[in-house]
C-alpha cells in the first residue's frame, strides 16, 4: 500500500525512467550503421573437394561436410584477409575509417571520448567476418553463404569472395596433389622406358648372335625369356604412360574439379529491416526503464518516514491513536473517535 502511495505521489518521477529508457534505446539503435545482407548457394558434389571417398564422412550430408570446411577456413586470418581484399570490404574500410564501428562506438563523438584507437584494416576484416559471414545447409547438397556488409555492394562482394576464395583454396590444394601425381608418373614412365629399351636391346643382341633362332623364340629357352621380358616391359611402359596422361589431364582441369559449383550467385544486398531492431530495442529500453522506476520507488518508500495513517503512528511511535481530525470544506475541522485514549 505504501509503495502505491509513493507511486501516485511521484508519478512524474516514476514515468521518467521509462521514457528515458525508450529514448536512449531508440537513439542507440538509430545511431547504428545500416547493414545489408546477401546470400549465395553452392551445389555440393557427393564428396568433399580435395578428399578421397575414404576421407569423407558418409554419415552426414555432403553439404554438412562442406559447411564444416568453409567455417573452419573462416577462422583463418589469411583466408579472411583474402576474402576482404577480393570482396571489396578492405577497400571500404580503408576509405571509411570507423565505418565498422558498432555499439557505443557508433554514436557520434562517443568513440573519440572513449579514446579507442583505429585497428588496422586487416584486423578489422578478421573481426567482422567472424560475425558477418554465416554458412548454413539448405539441403543435403546445398550450402547457403550469407554475408552482412555496410553497403549493398560490399555484402554481395563478400559473399561472392567467400565462394571464389574457397574455390581457389581447393583448386590450389587439388593442383598440388595432382602435380605430385604427374611428377610420380613421369619418373615411373622414365624408368620403365629405360627398362623397355634395355629389354629390346638384349633381345636384339641375342638375335644378332644367334641368327638361326626363330623370331618367336621357338625351341630356345633364352630367346623365349628375352621376348617375354621385352613384352612385359612394353606393357608396363604403356600402362604407366596412360596413367601419366590421365594425371596431366586431371592437373589441367584442377580449377574446374573443386567438387562444388555456384547455383545462385549472390545478388545486390538487401537492407536489414530497422523496424524489428527498433522494436527489440524499444522493448529492452522499456524493461530497463520499468526496473529503474521500481527501484527508485522502492527506495523512496523505504526512506519516507512520514506518518500518513494511524497505523504509521503506531508503527513509528508505538502509540495508539485516539482520534483523527480530517480536512473539511470551509476550513473547519471535525473530530472522530479512532480508538481508546492511551
């Protein structure tokens, strides 16, 4: 009851924190920079790019495997910087110092008052991409990459850059692996070619020394063995040569063999709705204002020792009230008994 009495006596003071909370919350949200989002979709093949079937988790969807790889790369500083430079984020941050500021730092004049220094562009890129790029599975073989940026072009450029940079990383890894295969088969081909030439020379030398031996070596064990050795060397050489040719073709097509393709390229970013953000900020400001108002009213109630009723006199002085004199119109007073005289 005393709390309600305090509330009605200090109505303006009770309402002021609520109004102030709403105004501060709305002003804070309005001061935040505008944001745009852009999304692109990737179609993922049955296996993770750059990996064999043995290295792929067959118990989850291909898109999930791919999602985990991209998310891990986004924690890499070098990958983030490459994305920022490729997608235009680095150029924007360089041309707009403080353009990445959010929260209290986004309020004009407050950042300088707080004495915060400007971080290098590369550090800003790493910090922003950690929160402004998300990778989600939109299906068993579809990954959706969404980027948030300060402008429509930067948002779309960042999403495209993530796809392009990832494709480049996978292609580089695949190229390195394919180059090792080409080098290996090249060495094997050279060795088998020498072995084939040696076998042919041994056969020709034997035939020259033994002109009476039939061409197919019939009746001569040595000739038969040399002919078989030459045939085996030729077969081995041709098999390795075919594998070498295949490895070279795979190496030439490494950039197109990344294991995924873009099916929906990121379009110009769309602005993030401010109405929902204002509503959320307003609710937060309203809640804080109500809490502050309740605390103020509680403090005033506890500090108010004024006696307004008979019960207040009895509680503070320990005396029974014999009667009370109320205010009446015209300035006269009337007495009414309230209890037994102490």
